[in-house]
């Protein structure tokens, strides 16, 4: 049992380390292939809900980005849900703040670049916001028009559009989806609290190491067989993802009947062998700043894996081959199972060695934890600033470089050791969902 647990730790530690090292080499490449010729319209979709305090700054940072190959339209997706939560008639919704600023505020100079679509559903979620806006955009744009999705806290640079131009040039006249990696270091700073810095490092390690590995595997097969076959489970994590309007609409849009809409939509695209390519440009985002919010966020994210069974049944009804669906379902459930047992893989060797009174076993348990969890994240912290500078985030790179690994280490260990807690909570809540068919209201997507 101890050997099995350490092997699982090694699989994550070694291969994720190799994965982000490979990704960093690609991100630091400066010689771009020729991008496509011409200029096309590109929509950036930003779902917002109760973001009155930051929405102006969010729009401004995206409006300041320009690129010779793209006419960039900033598309804000608001929700009628806010109207039901407004405490008084004088309180402004997020859409009210946007409209006022577009008419006579800081956003007025960018009025021609900003669109606003309000999801009319009072019980809607992020998926319904995205689907409604995409349907509306489809009335004014061609089906092969590309869009990207970001959160209100996302930060990107011109590198994103350079790399997207390169993808479009390399795959001219083809439709595909894409996903860019994210470094969750927006709030990482020497003066930030230790939890924020530790969480920023851990979440960046997961995305740049583990998720980028899954994405690369699917990307390589997409490039090789381009829509004919793949066999791997594709990754679409919402923010930092994009595709054509046609790919979205022809595959039923984001699943709005599930708690999460991103990885589950990646499952649906995988059943159709839709090419999902890696966009080698970093997105910057923030992380929870409190332990309780971290646990809640993880419990919501775990619903992606619980939702794979619903996607399996949906695509089976559409006639997708059973063996193909079973293969994808096993990959998805397997990834979820690894997350569910991650804490056990770490603690089991340690406690079994104590019970067996084996000092050698205790030493091996500690060494494996340090080797496969701590050391990879230490090197990530040291290597990431150079990559951030190369991607156009010099100010963020400086903050990350000044963060002390020794100070955040105790909190980082706590985060690693409790990584599975959110999965356990989601699993407990799922029992009621499978019995009643009702999703937990407290965890509605978009809250």
C-alpha cells in the first residue's frame, strides 16, 4: 500500500514537473511563425455578477489592448439575477454601472468597442450568460468568428493575440477551440498574507503542470489527426478558452443544467474530436484569500468530474459510440478519483509507517512528500518570474520574485494536505443531487 501511494505521488510530481518545464520553454520562444494576413473581429466575453466595484477597471484593462490582426470587441455578459438581489431601487446593478460609464464616464471613449448582453433568466448561471451572448453575437457575426472567455479578474497581454494570430495563420480556414494556461499570481506579493501567496503558487502549479499536460496530449493528437480521431479527454477550463461560434452552437452550447460548464463542455467537444489546441500565452488571475473560500471553490470545481456521467448519457442519446464514451468517462472519472484520494496518497504512507513502527517508512513518506510536492513548486517559484517577464508581465514578475518560499511553506503544506477536502464535500452533496435531481443552490455557478 505504501509503495502504491508513493507511485501515485511520483506520477503527479515527476510528470507535472516535466510538463511545466516543457511549457516554459515554449512560452519563452520569441520567434513567432507568420500570423495570418488581414484583420478579423474577435469577441472577448466576460461574464459578470455583482461586480459593481471592479467592472469599470476590468473593461478598461481589456480596452487598452490593441492588435493589428484583430478588431477586439469587449463583450460584457450581465445577468437579470442581480435585479432580484438589489436591496433598493437606488442600488445600481453591474449593468447599470457599465451603461452609466459608457454614456458619460471613463468608458465613454471606448463606447464603440464595448457590447453588453444581459441574460434574461432570473435563475441563470454562467453557462446561460455565455450561451445567450453567443446566440446574440451570432446575429451580427459569421459562424466562423472566434471568441475568448475571461473572468473579471483576468489579466492578459498582447502576447495572447500574437500567439492566436500564429495559430490562425498555421490553421487557416479551419475551425478549432483553444485553451491558454493560467498563472494564478495576480495577488502574489511579499506583503500579501501567507495563504494568498501559498495558494497562488499551488494553483499555478496545478494549472501549469497538470492541466497543461492534459491539454498538450490532446493538442498533439488534434494536430496529427485533426478531427478524425483523438481518444484523449480535452480540457476547456472556461477562462482563457476560445473557439468559433459555430463550434459552440453546433455542440449545444455550454451545459446549463450542470453545476459547472467548462470541463464538462470539454468532454462534449472530445466526443466529436473537435481540435482543442494549446495557446502558448499566459493569463494572470487571482485566487481565494481565505481557507474557507478555497475549500468551497474546490468543492464546486469537483462537480466537473461528477458531471461527466451526465455528459456521457447526453452524448449517448445523440448516438456517440459507447466504447468511445466509456473511454472518455473513465479518463474523467479517473482524474476525479485521483483528486479525491490525493490526501490519502500523502498521509497513508506516513500513518501506516507509524502504526508499523517503521522509522524507514516514515523517512520515505517524508522524502516522497518533499520530492514530489515541495521541490517542484520551489522550482516553479524560481522559474516563473522569467516567464512572466517574457510574456509582458514585468510588474507581476517582480512581485513573484520577491516572495519568500520559506515563509509560505507551512501554509503550502496545509493546502496540499487538504486538497481533497473540497472533493469530499462535493461528493457528499452529490448524493442528494442524484436522488432528487436538484443542484445545491448555495453553489450555483456564477456566485
